[in-house]
């Protein structure tokens, strides 16, 4: 195992490689490839397939020698294992969202608060330049329209239209509407598959803002746009083109409100395509900084709970309002 000094904060890796390209983010000596995080060191792994990494014989041995844990495998993101890590007062970075109940998530958050540790979730979209720019803008929406249509492919049968398609849209919307949710109504139809292929969601907030979300996994082509309407202006987010366009009431295009009018916007921002390596850098930066500064992570367990709360309400609605494929 790598020898470290007392001022180095040590990190252990748990699980086999999944989506986080960790081998591209760490130097051979264990230092992360970021001058801002030179005080962090990857010391070894447990049940990891990363080459050249010291292998701990057990999770307890890894916890004994490290201050934080990166979980890169859903097999190790179960409730009992996460609770065990938190009770050892270790900070946790989880690369992916995991299927725990809201009660288990709330218990983990309570334990983390008590142990004063950070749990950061794999909300990858939050660390793209596109999402961060949206998050920084002063948008006070009164009406939101979101259309997320995925082109039909054979693997669509494996997609959950909520968990795999619409979570990013839900996250963006509840982030930009600074209000509690008053009511959620959702309907779904199974056209090709026996689970929802097309759904429509209406979220009513207590500040009178309304969000209408439409999603499909059997569309002819990919379409992913969100519009925030507010007093005297609206924003169009094109998640495929990675553009944000602003329309003001003194612009001719404001009154047309069509896809064609998007080309007339006088204010257009364009962002780089989603790059997993750059996003991974940003995620680890945020995690390390939250730990060092003892501050809230921009992708905390509470953030995940807020998204999961809405998703669970939608699932409940679809149990009552879903029309399955006939015949």
C-alpha cells in the first residue's frame, strides 16, 4: 500500500469499474490529476479491477486505512454496506444512483449528518457546463414545458421512461422552481411494450407555477427541449444541441413561439457535448471540496431524495392511470 503523510486525505475504491473513468483521473502514484486536489490520494481498492491498485482484503481493512470511499459498482451500493461505511465516519462518493427506498435514504442522511460526513450521488448531468449554466440563471418560471422523446430502438424495452429518461428533466425543473409541490398528476400509455411508452406529467407548485412534461421511448427521432416561461421572456433549452436561447417580449420571435422561431433568438449560448471524463473531474472536484470545506455537495443525498420523491409520486399515479398495450 502507498505510504502517505499525515496531511494527505486518503481515498479507497470499492467495486469494479462502471461508468467513472477513474483510471484516466489518477496518476500512477495515486495522486488525482488535478492540481487543486493534490492533497488527495487513491491508496487502494476492494474488489476492484483497476490495474496497479493495491488490493485490500476486506471492506473493513479499506475503511481502516482511508478517509473517504469511492463506490464505482452498484453491487456495493446496497443499504447495509452504505450504512456500515457511514457508521465508520467515512465520506462516500457514489458513481451511480441506486435503488433504495426513501426510508433507507432518509436514514442514511440522518446517519451522515450525525457522523458529519458527505455523501455525494452520481447525478452526472449536474456537472455538465450546460446544467450548471441553467442553474446559475435567474429564471422565475410561471409555466414550464418539457418534451423528451427518445427514438425507438430495440433496447427501448429495457428503458424505464421515468428512471432512465426523465430524471434529468425532473431535476432541472424542481431546481428552477423555488416552491414546494402542491400536486402531481401523471398518465401513461403502452403502445409497443407493456410498460409506459409515452407519459404525460403535470406538476403543480404552491407558487402557482405549472410544469408539463411529456416523455416517450418510441419516437421517430430524438427531441429534448425544455421551455421556461416567465414575465416578459422565456428560455428554450435544447438538450441535444446543447444550446440555451432567450426570447424577450420585444423580439418578433417571442410572439411566434414555434420551433422555427428558435432560430430568431438574439441571445444564444452553446455548450460542449457531454464528456464523461470532464464531468468525472467536476464531480470529484465537488466531492473533495465539500469534504475539505465541510459544505453541502452540489449532488447530495438530499438532492437525490427530492428527485426520488417526485419519481415515486409519478409511479403511484401511473399505477392508477396507465393504459397497457391491448392484444
